[in-house]
C-alpha cells in the first residue's frame, strides 16, 4: 500500500494554498476574539454567521506588530472604535498554511468605513424597528414641565460629565435652585443596558418626586457608548412615563437613545443649560404677564378719567339744579370708581407680591434663612453622605456665616 508521511501531505497542502491564494484578498468577517501580546502582535479569531446567527465559518488571523503599529491608530482615529469582539470588519489578508501551525490569515490592511457603516446600519435597523412598532416618538409626546426643578439623574457618580452637569446647574448666573437625585448606573461596557434600566426602575418607583429624567455621561470612544444603541434600553425609554433628557456625549453620531429621548442634547452641560433656560423662560413669562397686567389697569384708569372729564364738561351746560344733582351723582360715581380701581389695584398688588414671594422662595439665601445648611467639600457641594469620608474637611454655610468641620 502506497503511503506518504504527514509532513509530505502538509507540504503539499501548503503548496496548494499558496497556489490558490497567491495574492492578498479583501475579507468580510466578524471579530469573535481579539488580544494583543507583549510583543505588539494582535491575534484575532474571525467568524461568519448565517441569518440565524449560527457560525458557518471560523479562522484565526494575525496582525504582526510592525503592521499593527500602523493599523491600530489609523482604525481608531477614523472610527473612534477599538477592535473588539462583535465588530464587523473588512480586512486585506494573505493566506498561509504552515505544516506545524496550520492555516492562518495575515492581515495587512483594514477598511474603517466598512465598520462604521455596519454600526450605522445596526442603529438604523433598531430605529426602524421602533418606528414600525409605533413607539419611537412616545417619550417625545410627553410635556416637559414649565419649571423642571426636580431632576432624576442616571449617571456614574464619578463621571466627569456628571460633575460638569452639577457644576453648570448649581452655579447658574440666575441663582435658580434645583433638586437633583443621582441614580447611579454603569455608563459603558456590557452591563450598561441592564444597569441603566435598573436605575430607571428605581426612578419609576418614586415617579411623583421628579419632573424629568436626565441620562448623562461625558464623551468617549464610540465603542464605549455602543450600549446606548441597545434596542432593549431604547424601547424601555420610549415607555417611560417621565420626559427623558439625553446628554450622552456623542459628537459624531446620534445614538438610538438620542433618537427616542424627549430632548436630545449633545453633552451633560447642554442638558443643564436646557433646564436653566426652561426656568428662565418661565420667569420671563411671569414678568411679561405682570407688566401686561399693570399696563391694562393703567389703560382702564385713563379711559375712565377721560370719560369722567367728558361728563363734567357736559354738566357745565345744564341748569344749576340739574347740574347739582348730576354732580352729586358724579361724585358718587367717582367714589365708586375710585373704590373699584383701588380694589383692582390692591388685588393686582397682592398678585405681584405673591409672585415676588414665589420667586424669592426659590433663592439659595431664602433656603438658608429657613434653617437649611449647605455643606461643601473639596470637590464642591456635598449632596449625599456617600460623598463623605472620616477625616474629610468640610465647610458649612449658614444664613449668618460659615463654619468649618471635620467628619468623624
């Protein structure tokens, strides 16, 4: 019986592969594994799935260090992404078969626009699905309260975006005060969807305490924000009974959460500005109404005075007796008018006083005068005992001055 050694067979197979693929090819695939070693090489496992998400092809691939040093910054700079499992890529590769190490692909180039297009396609499919289900605009149909001052915040407590949001809100130039409650959640990674939904569940359990929900985080790589393109999270937001304000930090694209939120704003600071502007608009409306009320009362007084002047001029031409009677009636009418105008003015003054009291009631100084205390740490205003540690130095602001203290 004729036979061949293993090495002979594998050498022949190596030649066949080289003959079949003498040049490099562009290959579409999905990354299932990706790791870099200390030498700077990148090792990938590439797969292809059918329409039922079953794997129908698999191969290992390598990007040698001298190539990877060029491809990595190029790909990340063009897409804002890092190579990671689950990503669709288009790569140029050489195919080799080694008698010891087997078949492999050596990647020499990558096309970033293919990956960006795939991500955009997935996002568009989710938005289309939500549109077909008739829910994509449900949260947009909710009215944002005229004065949105009670804010439920979904964010990471250590995120820079959350700090920017609170700083912008608390240090607004109009002195408006807001009641903010943080519901912490993971804002990147695989657990983001589950964590944000859990935070929204907690808000829903005390929904009467809030006017709006702000989902915020600072900017970052597109890959870090991919969780906000989740269908499950987006659908949950469409059903949420409070208006959702999104400030997720996308600069290049609009996420699915941005598409379904009541208000989509680029950054956490922009969300804070929206809230401040909403209160400012309400204050401007009140001021306009007050000016209009004063103007209407004055116009009414002017008209009545003109009418009385006409009556007086007519009475001069009447016989003395009739004139005396008319004058008495006129005096009585004048007294009645003065009384009516005085009551009207008193009522308007009372309305103005109440409005002034309502505006003054919102000021930080008024809150301090009622016995509240503002506590500041080295990072700003302390909102929760979780922000304090034993030995922290704090400053307490009272209505009549400030005191320092050490937490024990």
